[in-house]
C-alpha cells in the first residue's frame, strides 16, 4: 500500500471518528431546540439558530460537508491556507456568547454585534479586527407622501481573524447569499484569506448605497417638479419627510469613509496588499455616493426654501386680490353711504334720473378700477 493511500485512509478514519464524536452533541442540540439543518431558502438562517451558513475554505475552494462553528474552526486550523466564513443573522446574546468563546472574540465587540446600534467604525481587539457597516435599502412606494419610508437601514458587523471571518447581519438589507456565491466562483480572490471576504461584503454594501442614491434621485426629481408646478405643489411636510430620509441615509454613508481610509492606508499591514487595491475601488464608489448625498441635501434645502418663498408669494397675491376687490366695493359703499344719510337738501334728489345716474357712475368707476388692477397684475 502506498503512503498516499495510507494517508488518505487515515484521514478518512479520523474524520469519521470526529463526526461520530460530535453526533451526540448535535443530537443534544436538537433536543434543546437548536436545529442545524440547512435553511429553506438561500440567505436565511438555519432553523432555530442565527447561523446562515458556515463553510471552510482551503486555497479559495470550499470544503464539502456541513460544519458546526467549532468543527469549522478546528478544520481550518488543521489545514494550510484555510479559513472559516461564518454568517450570522440577528444572533441573540447567548448565541453570540457561544461564538465568542469558540473564536475568542472580545466582549465589547460581541456586545456591539448583538445590540446593532453602532456607527460605522473599525476597531482592533488583539489579532481580530471588528468592522461595522450600516446597510441601506430603498423602500419602493407608489406615491411619495408625508409619511413614506424611502430608505431602510440596518447593520453589518464583520469579525476578521487570521483563520476566520464572521459576518453578523441585522435587517433585511444587503443579503450575503449572492456575495458568497460570487466569491466561491472567484477562487483566486477567495484564496487571499478572510480580508477578501471583508472586501466582498463591504463592496456589496457600498453598491447598495449607489442603488439607493440613484433611486432617491428619481424621488427628488418628482418633488422638485411638484414644488414648482402651478397646478399641484408639493407640501412642505413631504419635503421635510424626504429630508429626514436623506439624513438617515447620510448617517450610514458618510462615517464609513474613515474605516475605509484606515484599511487602504499603506500602514495597514494586516490587510494584504492586493486586497487593499480592491478596497480602494470601494472607497472611490463610497466617495461618489457621499458627494451625491451631500448634493441631495443641498438640493432639498433649496427646494424647501423655494417652496416657502412660493407660498409667501401666493399669499401676497391673494392679499392683493382681496385688496383690489375691497377697493372696488368701497366705491359702492362710499356713494351709497353718503346718499343713505337722508339729508333733506342733497344734490340731485329731485332729479328724475338720479338713481340710474348714480348706479351708472358706480359701475363706471368699478370698471375703471377693475381694468387698472388687471393691468397692474392685482386681479
């Protein structure tokens, strides 16, 4: 028997023993309510757990078989150029604590991963980097109203270690199933290690920013058209609601510039040089989105000011119309008031045609005033 055949058989036996040893543990987990079965749909968590997927990658290729998080880490540590990609979706504190014990994660980072109330940042705990991203998703709506939700945000946390990368997703934005499938098709990039996965996830999040920004721009065009329309203007509440959505989107986009600047810096020795080049491309896309969001904020301010000015002008026009009609009515009131005092000696009281003459005079004065107001734009 050759050495290669003997080695393969020995490895197979060891793996069989390892699986036989972990079988009772899995049975106990199922008994306690933790099912490690495959999800019904790609990108959804395993039934009863927060684990979406757990894979071991060697030289950029995924190892066949199913692994629990602790099995995957042991397998990766026993192989060269191997790492674990563990995906979690909204884990509980207990689930995250179990993962932290297995992968030696810092308690502060674990707390942030559970609460998901952090701004984008990059921190380092010993040999583990902790990257926080805010995800964004455009919410389709038939008509933009004062209460429409335009941008829905969530959070994405990435733990990057020497032998593992853990992604923790909160919210429905930026699902990672397409990212995993794309990376598994790009073995040469995946062979770069855990930071390659961090790049792919960050790139997906930033690409979603671009999609949201483009769709928000279409909503802004509708608001701008309505604000300057003479038929139906956009209410101020609608513009203000859109401004709030832009502020929420800006909180997700702008703070990410600093973590990406740290990653792409030449002083960042932990990130492979080739991966830093990919991150620079992501940084360029982020810069473009930041500029777009800033321009949207300025545009909304201009639209809001223009709308308020237009409301003021409309009110002034209404006041001028009221004043013009009041001036015309004053002619009738003044003449009728004088002749309504019932003095005995007044001009033309004894004239047969005094009444029609006064009515004709009032009509003539009213017509002259009406034409004068129309000529000056008051009516």
